[in-house]
C-alpha cells in the first residue's frame, strides 16, 4: 500500500504514530495475501472493505438519509460485532467503515477499536457528540480515522442536519485537533450544494480545521430527494475539481463512486470490494441497495461469502457500470429485485423478519 503524503506527514510528527503506520502497512500486505489465498484455494470473493452500521440509533434526522427507513432501536450485539470483525479480517478484510445511525451512541465502540488494532477503522460521525473524553481514547489508538459528515458551510449543513450542527462539527474538529489526531470530512454532493462543496473556499475551510482526508459521495436518493441527483455536467465539474485539489496534496481525497470505476473499472459492491452490514445483521451488496439473503446473526462470515445471491449479482457485470446516478446497482434496481426474488432475498427496509421472504422494490 502506497501511503499518501498527508498521511505520511501526519505520522512523521510522532515516532509512535510512524511506527504504528508501518505496522498497519505490513498488516495490509498480509491481508492482501490472505484475500488472494482465499480466492485461489476456496474461490471466495473477500471484500477489502466492510461497511458496518452497528446501530441504527441516531440523534439527528437528516433529509434523504437511507438509515431513517431502518428500525431505530436495532443494533448488532457486542458478541456478533466482535465475531464479524474477527472472522472477516482472518479472510483478508482490512478496512472497516463504521457507519450508522450515529456510531458514538454505542458504548462499546472504542472497546472494539482497541481489541482489533491490527486493522483500520473509519468512524463516520455527525460530530455532535464528540468530546474531550473521545479525543483521549482516540489518542491511545492509531488505527482510527474519524470522518465528520458536513454538507458545506453552516447554511448547507444545518439545512439538512439541523440547527447548530455545523458549529458543533467545527468544535469537534478542534477537540481532535488539540490531540493532533487524524480526521477528515465526508460530504454528500447534491445539485443543491455542489456549487459550495466543489468550491475552493469550502475545501480550504476543511483543511484549515485540520482535515487530512476528504470523501465526496455523489448523492444516491433514498425514499426522498430524487430531484437532487447530480447532472452529468455537475458530476464532471466535481471530478475536475477533485483532480485539481489532489495535485496540491493537502488532503487525501476520495470521490465515490467515480474512483471505483476509474481504479477498478466497475462498482465495487456485492463483495467485489465491499459489503454493507446493517444494524440488524443483514448483508447488503451496498448501503443504497436494500436487499439481503444472508444475516451475520445466523451464519459465519465465510459462509456469507458463499452466498448465491451475491454471486448472482456479480455475474451480471452490466449492472456494475457507471449509471445515471453514478451507482450501477441502484440504476438497475429492477434487475436486482429479480435476482433477489430468485434467491429468497428480502427487502431489508420492508420486512420484519426473513421468514416471509417478502420482496418489494427498494424505492417503494
């Protein structure tokens, strides 16, 4: 793994951090070999990334958030949470994106980070709950990158997330910055905020507040906000701006899903590069495609990777090309629904239990 300059410059400020960065880099190489071995000997498609929503609980109610459709009182049990990480990393998974809900509502979250120091966690948070105590715990860990969700400046962020949220995020950044921790920003790009988040002023603001990592995610509609999807022209403009900022090397930038198509030639969902585990344990091909035939509460991770449903999705290569929204599977949801029906997959937003085998459109 080639470490980006913003990560190296941060690590070089502390011998301990630098040593841990080298250690994690070695772990990444070993994880890659495990993946290759699993593919060669057991024909398993092991995802490098695992997106886990350990809880659906959240203290905010943001417009267009897919998580609002899940039962808010559900969460993965501590034992299953630990087993999921242990079993997946043994097969070669190395990066764990911790989403939600709001992950910081889980009291055992930092225990999980501490127990699995041999892999990297990306903690996505709305930033409203971060305090000095969190900063002290994070300072003892060297495998967690905290990602703050923002929609632009105060007006854009508070419009979607609630009054006062943007100021709380900036204070949270200052708290982590006081400990010289590694953190960044994540923004969902819509046709309403693109002129702001694709502007130099916003990017400079995030750098000024200490962000060394930035993730731009093109908006995929859930049950509301279909009119906010980017146009082809807006998507191209965003891409050009991100490529320009990358030359400055002030922050390590991701552009999703565009980077997937440019680096891998296809969407990386359905196990090609990542899977999503919901707060109820369902294994979705993508956080925006709400069908599942497997549940981590019922099977080992290795058995889940043998899922005929996921394999059938991967066989339809045409569904993984860049679509109108940028998300191939989402744009081909009728085909996904057809495959789901043939493999007894359930709509994870609709059904209460797996027993009825109910299949409905993800947009219904």
